[in-house]
C-alpha cells in the first residue's frame, strides 16, 4: 500500500462549526487527501460540507458517514449529486448502517436487518446517480422518477462496515471501505477478505480504497496526550451503546473493555479513564504523544490502509488540533509547532461558545 496518504476524520461529537471549517482549510493546505465530516445527532454534515467546499481548493470532502436510515435513497442521491457540483467533483459519499441506539433513539426507525438496509440503499443510490429511475417498492404503482440533474455515475461511495454481512456489502458495492475500531491485524484480515469477495463478484479489476486510522493527539505533555486519548476511548466504549464494546471485545480485548466500562459510568460527564491494565486499547486505537512519536505511530497504519485517517477527538483546543494536523500531515515534517499545554488549556477557557481560539 502507498505510504503517506493521509486523511482527517471527525466524530459526530465535534459540533464547533467554525473549528471544523478551520481544520478543513488547514488540512487542504497541508496536503491531506480527504476530509471526513461525521454526522450523528448534532450538525448536518451535508450542509457543513457545502460550506467547506467554498473555502477549500484541492482536498476531497466526505460525508463520513450518512446513516442509511436517516434519509431516503432519493434524498441521498440528490444531496450527493448537488455536493458533487458544489465541490467540483471532490465529494465522496459515505454510507453506514449506523447503530440501534441512533436509529431508534434519533431517527425513530426500527433497526432491523441493517446489512440488508445498507445493501438496498447503496444499490438504489448508485442507480439514481447513474441516471436510472427510482424503485418505488413501497408503492409499486407509483410513477418512478429520475434524478433531476445530470447523472454522476462515477461518484465514489465508501461504506463503513465491520460485521460479516456488511463486509460482504462493502466488497460487492463500495469504492472505499471506512471502518472504525478495528485492530491493525484485523483490518488487514478483513481487507484481504473484501478483496477476495470482490474478486468472486467479478470486480477484481476495480480497486477498493481502504481508509482507516487511529484517534490522534499531539501534545508534548505525554500525560495530557494520554488523558485526551483515554477520554475519547472511554466515551466510545462506555457511553455509545453496545456496538463498539462488542466489536472491540470480539477482537480479543473483552477484559480490557470491561475494565474501562467499570470505571466509566455511562451517564457520567467527567473525562473518561482508561486504566493502565487496559493500555492495549490506547496502543491499538490511538496515536498520542509529541510530534515525532505520533508520526512514528501513524507509520504503523500506513502499512495497513491505503489512506491513513487521522481521527481528531472532539473538543480539543485549536493549538493541539493544529499541532496534530501538522505532525500527521503527509510528506516531510519540519513545520510542526509544539504545543504548550498551559497555553492550550488557556485557549479552551477563552473559547466563546465553542469558537476558535486565535
């Protein structure tokens, strides 16, 4: 796989719109290949990507990812084609089956047969983008319509998939694979399986892009960097439902997951804790420390993924964000400002309603 291809990925919990736009412009300047904006229950990623498109020039922009339960295939196709125009062809559509908690608790939909839903929506969106008519399965007597703008048959569709059934959907239908919380060895295994399934489906000549990477924090104060990595990890394992704990546990880390859940009540609002006995969780799923140390940790992912995604934890102060993006950027590293932790903390205190510290 090609080294030093890097992207930036945000979580749904990052809702500081001005900070996100500033991150995107910096990532564009630094040579990152793709900038992924997540969507959960906060910001509408498609609207935000339209804003980012107006202030960036080169970087690809990804909806990473849209829930296949939150919009109809027609709405997804219409949005994707519109963003394709706004981005001058730089848009990448990410789709995922989401989680039971989000589908039922936010979208008020029944969470059933998620892999089947992912397949159906992906196939329908792909057909609509290619200029085909909609498939009105619920009301078969309805007159099917076409997308009312020029088709975009080659618009890239990346799928978030980690389960056996969704992996098969990604292998057969996706242009890119965008997993979260897979150990590097497991990521290699599943990438190989995806390519095997792809060949069996007759698509061996169409490469699939593997985009994966760790939550990343640069701070010369190693203790502070670890604390930030731990807080993000604990949140995903203790407060985001059962999908991530189950996924991580299935990779041989069940004991460590239970340690984290035991010391982080789901309803808590304090910064999360990862006990020393569960350090392997941070080693596998995060990269933290000073700039040189983080660059070395990211190189481990360069041999796993086509594009190493630098996942930025939510809520970090701008000086730490900038240091992280500069340290993790592709190419020579010589412009990396170290972060003074005192100044970074002061910057957080000065942020007006989540604004960017100057």
